[in-house]
């Protein structure tokens, strides 16, 4: 019961909460524009490292949408490529990712105080994911930070991504 309570609290923290701001897509997504390189880590619910993925991402504007390409390199040398688009439609944020390995996924988003929250739930597949993203200034430059949680059936995973801006 304690375990379930902790998971539900974590999901509540990471899930979209609503709000009264009405920023434009440009205001929301522009901080993420650029080239990023870093590590995405996957942990079990008890904090044990499950996977570590080297990531390169590039974001840019194409009309009213932010476009992106991702390259992920796993420890076993497997390389996965994805393309994405972030957009605002009917007052809602969306992130559509097309991955050459996992297919298409769509996360619905919410933005507040410089934090971008992405969430998707597929009850028929027992899948729930929630991510918080932001760009912060550090002593070494800008850093793209991702923190999240995923529930896949009975498996719960915690995510952390830290990417440095590259030129």
C-alpha cells in the first residue's frame, strides 16, 4: 500500500495540473530550440540503473510547429532514430514522436512557469507515462532536463535526462 501511495504521489507531481496561462507555442517551445547532447537514464522504482542511453537531439521551427530529430545510442550499440513535432492545437499542447523502433506516440502537454509537462495514458496497454522538461542555465551553459515516470503493466520506471547544448 505504501508503494502504491508513493507511485500515485509521483504521478500527481509529474502529471499536468492545469492553469490559467495562455502562452503561444513559440513562447513555450523556443527555449528547447537548438542542438543537445547528453545521457538519458532509466531506473527501477528502487533506484537501480536499468539503462543508460546516449542522446543527441535537434529542435527547430517549421512554420507554427517545432520539429525535432533524435538519435539514441544504447550500451549494446543499438541506434534508434526518431522525429518529432511539438505543436499547439485548440489550446492543447501535443508532442508526436515517430520512432523507427517503437512506432508513433502522442503525449498531451501542459506548460507552467517554464516547465513543460508531457503525459500519455493507454489503459488498453496498461501504459502511463509522465515527463517534466525544462531548460536551465548552468555554469557550463544551457541544460535540457527531463524527469519522468512510466508504468508499463506492473513495471514502474523512473527517467532522467540531462543534455548540454552544443553548437
